[in-house]
C-alpha cells in the first residue's frame, strides 16, 4: 500500500523535534482526521539552515513531515516557497489517493511558516 520511501521516512524519520528559538514556526491540524504537523525553522541570510518537524497522525503525515525537512533544508526562503506538493509526493514514492491529505498538510504548514516573513 505504501512505497518503500514512505515506510522508510515513517520508520526512520529525519529531523524530528523542535528547533530551539526558531525564527519561523507553524502548526496546523487537519480538521477532518485530526492529523497535526508542526514545523520549526532557523533561517540565516535568507536560507533555511535547520528545520525540524513534529507530527501526530497517520504514516503518510509522518513521512511527509520527514521528507519535507530534507527537501527544503539548505534552500533559500524563495526557493522553499516554490517547492510543490508534487515534488514532495514524488520524493516519497507517491501516496495512495486516500492519503493525499498528508501532502497537503505538509505543504500548508510550510506555507504558513514561510508566510510569517
């Protein structure tokens, strides 16, 4: 049902936790299923130097949070704003249609955090 990449990010999540004294943060909840994703970021000279996530929810939400941190770390804020949901989903080897909400939650949380600049 899930790709090997989704399962790997779920079983071995990257960048879990909170950034101490973050420059940016956002936490969103999916009102339908209750999944929650929190992102905290450190920015230096307009570049995301540290990003961490915390998630409560299904396997795909955990995987999307983990993969998103890898996808945007090191990018400029402007570059991160142009990352798409499709790029995220491709990075984790796809998502079943019933799990598409996970990619939306991840991207919406990133957008909320970056929107504070």
